[in-house]
């Protein structure tokens, strides 16, 4: 390798370049197999090596644990869809959400969760609540509506009698005229 240095002198403002050759190390490098051992690494390399080994051990343990986990027999997508449809048949959106929550918590299929006693009790309570909320309030205008229908069909003479009883007259009076 060559190294260049720049020197400045007060007498000559021109820069001078000098090259210094460094002696190259002799062919005393160790074979690659020996350099892979942790003893010859620097402290920084040793830390990286330790981290790498730790990560490899964690990955190996995770793969082993994954292999140990029993996976349920896979059901075809169509069968799974049909099962969900059957389990959620005749349910409202809040009921489906509650059913899914209970099935996940109990780690059972939706059909079994729907037959669960707790879900059945919750569903009854939910339906009663919805029925209470959907009952229309008693209407006070229904009686008036019937009266209006009857009033509409009354002959004009009877309407005039009602108006006179209320203090209304059928005679029109214009301001300024007597």
C-alpha cells in the first residue's frame, strides 16, 4: 500500500507529495478454518459471535416447539364455511360477535359454543333487551287521529256546531267593515 502525505513549507508554497511504502506482512496468515474459532476474534467480534449463536439456539428451540404443537386436522375451506354458516344461522351481528368471542375463549368450534348453556342464557337476555328497546312508546295521538277521521266525515252543519261551541264563527269579518 502506498500512503501519500502533503507537506507545506513557508519558503515554497507549492505542495510536495511524498510516498511512503509500508512493508506488507509476510505470508503468515492462518488458514480460514483457524480464524473461525472464537479465540482469535477481537472482543467486538466475540460479542457478535455470541449473539449469533444465541439467536441460532432460540430459532432452533422455536422450530422444535412448533413441531411439538399438535395441529388440528385441517378441514377443507368449504366445510369450514358451512360450519360457520350453520352455527351463525338466525343470529344478529352482536350475537355472532358474542358467539365468536365465547368460542375463542373456550377453544371450541362455533357449533359447540352455540350449544353452551352460558351462551344460551346470554342470548335470551339479549333478545329480551332488544324486545324492550323496540316496543314503541304509547301514542297519545292515536285517539286524536281517530277523532280527526271522524271529524273529516262530519257534515258541515255539525262542524259549524262544533266551531260555535269552541267560540269560532263561520262568518268572515274584515277589518274596516262594519
